[in-house]
C-alpha cells in the first residue's frame, strides 16, 4: 500500500466520521423538535386559550328531561345520522353533506322517518324505514327515498 492509497483511506474514514456526526446531529435535532411540538400541544390542552367573548347564558329549563327522554333523543339523532351515512355510502348525498336538523320527522307510514341534510348548494330529504332496534347498525335504517328540496327524486327503493 503506497502513501496515496493510505491517504485516500484516511480521508474516506474522516469523511465517513463527519457524515456520521452530521446524521447524529440531524437525528438529535429532530428529536428535540418533536419533543417541543409534543410539549406545546400538551401545554395547550392543559391551558385552553382565554377568550374575551362572554357566552350568552343558556335559557333556564323549567324541568329537567328524564333519563328516558334523553335516551329517546339520542336514538332519534342516531336515526338521522344513519340515514345520512347510508345516503353518503350509496353516493346520493356528497361526502361533505351535513344534517340540517338532527331529529327525524315521522311520516304517514309506520316505522318510516324523514331527515334533512344539506350542502352548500341544495337540501336533501332522506326517508328511511327502521327495520330493527340496533340503531348503531347501519343495516337497521333502510333507506327508502332521497329527494332534493325541489322534489326531484334521486333515489327510490324498489318494492320487494
């Protein structure tokens, strides 16, 4: 091995050592930044920002709803949520559609309820049948019809 080869090997080792130190510095810096970001969000969660706005006082209720009434309200909201989910899954209502009223309205048919959803451009009236009591299962809310607020029918379930 001559002097040129030896010098090349030494220089390669030095270059590798410099690259290794740079990689360690980048890794340590990234770790410090990640800890700082995590600490910031942890601090923000523990100390919510103070707003100068005063929230309007909620009207005082004369009577508290019973536990049964609260459960019924949750079930009603679930009906509309499942109707909207099914309409989105069928591709009838766009994914950004939202419920305009979370509570269903009864229809003339027993077990059939209608709910309203909206987008920025239109309002949808969704009608569905309740076919079982497990409202968390989307199959229990069977979509019957979806129409726009102007009466255009976008979906109608075929009779079986």
